[in-house]
């Protein structure tokens, strides 16, 4: 009824292997799963997934990783975030690691931020490390900071700081258009 545990020098890499394979029956787990024990780190192994048919109106917070395929109308705060190419976010994003492939309208704060080819970002980015692939669309300001997450941790600091920066960005662009006229 139960299978034997593989020897320590045996590597089991897949479930099932084949129908007639006696060494790796379907019920036996690969060494990578057997070595991991459930605990606080287990939540980092499996991301929370927001499917493409799901729309959330409100803020989303997690201590682990989030993968978004759907739409969020609100702020996102987590440790690691993956926005797929079908993701739509209207609000601020705060995480240590952020990979953006989808559409974001709002500010992004993170230690390591990657904007990949199909993404469309409209908003300011506060980062320690930023990578922008060819084909990614980014409109806004990029600000490097040694600790971009520290500025957000104060209670109530997220909402008031985000709205004025968007307004100041648009008010700054108007005088820059008029400045050549004023110089003549």
C-alpha cells in the first residue's frame, strides 16, 4: 500500500515516470517536495493567484507572493509580485520584488523592479534596482532610493503622497512647455 522512501543518493525528479516504472510510482514525491517541510516559508513557495476572470475593487495585501492575471482597482502590498500580460492594476504597488508584464496606472515602489516587454506603466517608480526591457512602455518619473519601501511604511503615508505626486507631475509639464516662450 505504501511505497518505499528513496535512498539518499537516489534522485527522483518526476511524478509517475511511466505506467510500468516500479522505481517511481505515481504516489511517490520528488525529493524537492519531500525535503521541504510545511511551515512559515511554505507560503513563499506557492503564490496567491488572482485569475484573469477576477476583478477586485479594494486593496490587496499579502505577506507572500502574488501573481495577478486579472484586474485590481486598489493598492497592492506584498513581498513579491508578478503582473502577467493580462493584468490590469489601477492603484499603487508596493513589494520587494516586482515583475510587470501587464498594465499599471499608479505608482510602483520596490527594491527590485523589472518592466518586461508587453507592459504598460503610467506612474512614478521608486526603486533600488530597475530593469526596463526593450518594448516596455513607461511614462512617469523614476526615482532611485536606497530604501524605497521605508517611505511607505508610515501610517497614512501611502495615499496622500501618491495623489499629489501625480498632480505635480502634470503641473510641472505645463510650465516646461511654456518656458521656451517665456525665454524669448
